[in-house]
């Protein structure tokens, strides 16, 4: 599943609680990571993840691609959080 899919886990408002659920920071509801009820809501905002960055390219079938946004080009997972990355640029 890609990082652009509108699921709670791919939203900036998602707070992870454990391996199967999280919380919406906006409405404080407990939401599942996947399956029934995991669809994003009208307040969905794409999370800062490598797969949503302009510097991420050429992902393979596993979501491993190339990051060109830092000093040295390297591989990266599309689903990796980029909220502290100095090279992150939203698409």
C-alpha cells in the first residue's frame, strides 16, 4: 500500500498508539491502522514521508527508492517518516 493512499496512518493528524491502532489528533477518535474504518476523513493531510517528497524517485515494488535530497544520494523506504529530514520537499 502506498503512502498516497488516504488512510489514517498516512495522515499528518495520525498519532500511533500501538501496532494496530492510533488516534486522530483532530477529533481524538481511536482509529485502526488498516482494514475497516481506516479510510482517511475530509481533514486528511498527507504525512511527511519519503514517498511524498520531490527528492524521492524510482521506487521498486517494495517501495524502496532513491533519495537525492541530501548531501549523499542513498536509498530510502517510501513509508519512512520524513518529519525531521532537512531535505524533505512536499510534492
